[in-house]
C-alpha cells in the first residue's frame, strides 16, 4: 500500500510488550508473514527475524532494544513496535508507549502473568493508552487456559474479556465479538459475546436502554462505544494465539484492523506547554489534533546510532504533515533543518517515504542536534511544547569505568555519549569527589550488554569496578555560623563577613537558601557569592567528605568594606561560615535505600528473605504466581547489594532475577558512620 493512498483513519499503532520468553518477536514475525509483508517467517534461534537485527540480540537470542516495523493489511497500515522483556531493558520498552494508541501485553500461556507484563499494564494505564492482552503459546502442553483467564481477570480487573477463544485443542480460535456460535475449548462464544456486549453498552446510556429493551445489539453498532470503553479502560480485550503455529494470528490482525483505535480515536498524547525549556513546574496541558492540515508536532521516541548510517532519529507524527521539503525546528532551537530523506523502518531496513501524516512513525538520519524526547515542529510558537516525561525506572546499578589504554579518554567520552543518547535508562555521570566516571543502568545484565557493545561495535577496551556508594550528609539540629574573611596583600585587600543559620529539612527536600539580610549589611550583589561559598562547602561535606542535602541556609547579617569587599571574599566567608555552623549541627551520613523486587522459586523464599535480613533489608510483601515463582518486595541499603546478583544466582540456581529502584536516603548505622569518618582524609583546603 503506497503511503499516499491511506489516511490517518487507516493507521493502527501497537506496542507489543510483555515479559521475556512470552514470544513477542516471534509473534511480530508471524503477523508480518500472515499479512504478506515477508515471504518466510524468521526465528529468534536462527537470528533472522526482522526485529532482532542487532548483533548482540542474535548472539544472546533475546530482544534488547525497541524495534519498529510495519505491515499493510486490509487497506490498513499497522505499525508494530517490538520491545524487550527483560526488566534490565525496561527503558527501551517504555519508549514505545509514546508512539502508539494501543499497548498489547503478550502473556506466556505456560508461565502466566510475570513481572514485566504486570508493570507494562500499569504504565500503559498511567499514560492513558488502550490496552489488550494476547495469550501466546496456546499450543503448549499441560496448559490450564480457564485458570489463566481467571488469573488475568483477578490481576488486571473484570474488564479483561476474551474476544476470541481457542477451539479444537488450540488448533484454531473462534471469534466471540461478531459471532455467538461454535464450540470452544472452554467457556462458549455465546457466553463471551454476551459478556462483551454487557461491558461495552455500559459506557453509552442510550445504547444501554436500547439493549435492555431489545435484548441484543448488532456488533457493527458497537464500534464507537467499543472505542470509548478501550479509551477509558472499561474494556481490555483478550486474544489467544500461537505465534509458532500461526493459530489465531490472522484473527489477531483482523482485531487490530476492526477493533483497535486509529490516531483520531485514541486518547490524545500527553503534550504540555512549559513556561520554559528547563521549568516544568507551571506546565499546562496542550491538546494536539491528528489533522494533516495543521502545523507539525512530532515526538522523537527512539534514537539509534547506526555504525554505517550514523544517528537515526525515529519519531511519531501527532499533528500536521512532514515532507522532505518541510523545515522543522527541534524544541526551543531557532535553527531549522530540512527533513530531507524521510523513511519508515522495517527493522533495520529503511523504506523511503515522501510524506508522514498523523499516526505515521518515520525517521530521519544524520541530524546530530535531535535528542531523545525532542518535539519537532514547524512553528516557532510551539517551541515550549513537550510530551509529559515518562517515569523511567531509576538507574541505580553502577560501574565505575575507565579506558584500558592511555589516550583513550576522549574516545571513551564520545562512546559513552552515543550510548547514553540511544538508551534513556543509561546514565553516565562524573563524580568529582571520587574522580570516577560512573555508568548506571537498570541491572547487571543491562550494563553487561553496554560493555559488550563498546567492545564489539566501538572496539573500545575498558576496565570497570564497583563505584563508591553515593552517600550523602545532612544535619540533625539547627546551628549558627560566622566567619570574617580579611586578607591584605599590599594593594587592595579582601573583606567579607557573614552570619548565617542552618536548619535541617525533611528527607529529600534538597537545599534552600534564604536571604534575610536587613539594611544592606551585605550588599545585594554579594549575596550570590555567599550562596556560591555555601554550595562549595556543602559539596565538600562536613564529616566524611560526601555532598550535603536537606539543609536550609539563612543568611541574616554580615559586614562589607566599601573598597576591599569583593565576590571572592564573600565566597570564602560564606563557605567558612557554613562549615562553622555545620560542625555544631550534629552532621550525619545518609545512605541510599532502594526498593528491590525479586522473582524467585517458591522453594527458595526462605533463603532469599533470610539473606535480605542479613543485608539489613526489610521484606515488605510477597506475591505468588502460577508459574511456581514468587515476587518478594523489600527495601535494603544499596551498599549491601553490590554483589547481590551473584548471591541470588547462587541461592536460586540461576532462576532468580531482581530489579532495583531508588527509594530514599536514611541515616547510616552509627558504626558505619564511624568507619566512613575514619576513612575520610580532607585536603589541606578543607
């Protein structure tokens, strides 16, 4: 189907998500094959699928990054986004949410609802997206599909209803929305059809009245209320398939075309207008319109560094039309670029296009200024429009990294910048207190793959070691500080005097600086210098050399000299006055505490919870699943988890997995504070 022949109403966009092993990539491959886009379905094991094209994906036989593909079926353009299932690559999966109307959560019929499936359902609901569930691998042995259907409804709500059911021992499926007849392996089309109609008519009062009077409604009359039920989460359709055998795949494609919303029917994207690029505090909602005649709004949800093509920026068009001649701005940048060579993606293949309309997912290459999450537009007045930021999991698993060869420092910096640009869940930071370059990700597997990519794609050898724990310091009681800085060196001198108070703030509040100086005792132009000195002192710490937080500083008095007072003098006075106050304010060391979710076999729960207790952890809950695994939720100090991956592997014979998310800072135990203080060797300036 030529791109010029379809309209926005003919587009469906679907993110295929779910836990590792659910068969997402195989399902996308089956859909491409059944709809005629490819001649032969590839397999993950052979490394010849459309979506798993990255060399590391072929080596490790699982998806590691978001892939975009499309197919044309029954005069409809289907965009399918294949996503990773391992929690370590959750950042890539989340990126897909802002490019689609519908999230299809794939569930392994043998394993039931697993960690990633559960989380993606929650994230999709939070973004206001339509959701459906695809039960895959229904050809497996010893399955209990009625029990799985019950688990789905108990976990995600009674609004989860099948729109088809397996029949003849899962060798075919029977439609239950447009059809009431036939025999199925469990339940019946009539029962499922009635439940669907009952659920859908609830969103339309007039239709409900008609239904109660007539006793039935033709499915064709239910399109609008069906879409409304999807939009407001009142209905989550469930489909059954076997991607391996192809059972249910054509019916799934039909459901995509007939039942899922087009870009004009889905909930609007969560655009906001910010007062400025850096300040979201006073953001107001902004509604885009999926109209090709309006000015352009497109959102970049994927950036990829192709070793041959260079930087590829993939975007979803939400408003307006983009052609190769369109001049586009990037966010607040006043410098336009021409779209030039436009293409859509078929895995790693680039398919040239001559227009992109609302709903299309397209890309441009070699525009270095485009970053992930950028909004592309053609009207300068739209330079403060952003998409509401995604709530990415906190990257807490870290490695300090350095090049093996001297002279590769600049190359390492360039490579890390490229890797960070294409992976929103990867953070790279330089710690000035430890002089370490620290790379943080969502888990050990995540960073392991990053290091492999460095070596294979960029030919860069590095050394790594666990980073120092990012302790912080704070104060526990109010105190006052004072310092007079006076220096005479023959010519003009330096003079500044500062009186200040410090007070502890609630945990996580950060830093507040308050100017209460009266009568110009410290001239206004020197107040920023005092704050600068205070910040320098806070960065250096008070007892163990770690940055301070959760402190309010109130400068209330001081003195200045009409000739000798300078900025440098008040920087020094502010710094020393703060140090004077901090020494009296009973400073303590804080440690990061993380939430940890661990998936373990039921037989290992006791071992795992006992080990957590030994690591100063607190178990907050457990949740069993049908697959014989249990999710243990706990909180623990990050310092106790540096070697947890290998320990969990040992306790569970390799079957356990976990994710970390930063929770909060809390005071360290007194004996640990004493150790950290004893290790601290301040410089001469401190």
